[in-house]
C-alpha cells in the first residue's frame, strides 16, 4: 500500500479517536434541584416533561431566575429554566467521566490489537486495505 495513503488513513483514525475521547460524559442517576445544580457549576442534563433531553454547560442563578448556559456560534447563551417543565435534572459525574475516558483510551487500542490478532494467524495477515 502507498505509504502516503496509509498515513492519511492513520491520521483520520487518530482524529476520530480524539473526538471520541472528548465526548465522554457520564451523568449521575439521581435528580437534583435547580438550586443544587446552580451551586455545583457542573454540566447538567435535563429531561423535560415533553420528553426532550437538553444538556447545559452549567446552571446559573441570576436575578431570582435560573438559566442553563450553552455555547452557540461561539457565544454563551442563557436559556431560562422553569421548575415545572423539568422532569429530571442530572449532574455530570466527573470521576466516572474520567474513568470512562481512560477506559476508552486504553480499551479501544487493545480491542484493535486483539482484532488484528484475529486476522493474523500463522499463515500471515489478511489484507485489510487496498
């Protein structure tokens, strides 16, 4: 195989893997109040009564009102939150998120090595690429 084509495929695989690592977030199972969420400044995942799931960077309390912060077009936007519209509010579990990221970072390459070992027997490797 052409070395240039192989390096392009390897670069693409590596960038995809980095995106996977950054998107690993685990949320606690228990629901908390808006007041508790605003004090923690953790990421929050809200399930609304109309079955929508919305994620916010954090919940803030300003002028006697709660807001969910999200980044849109490079700017932080505040979305007003009403307790009566919220079914569950779950906070990010930083410890579990870290372990999930580490597990993915270690587990995925090990999985690929085992997969390659399945394709490579005593008679040589099966050609996977052109």
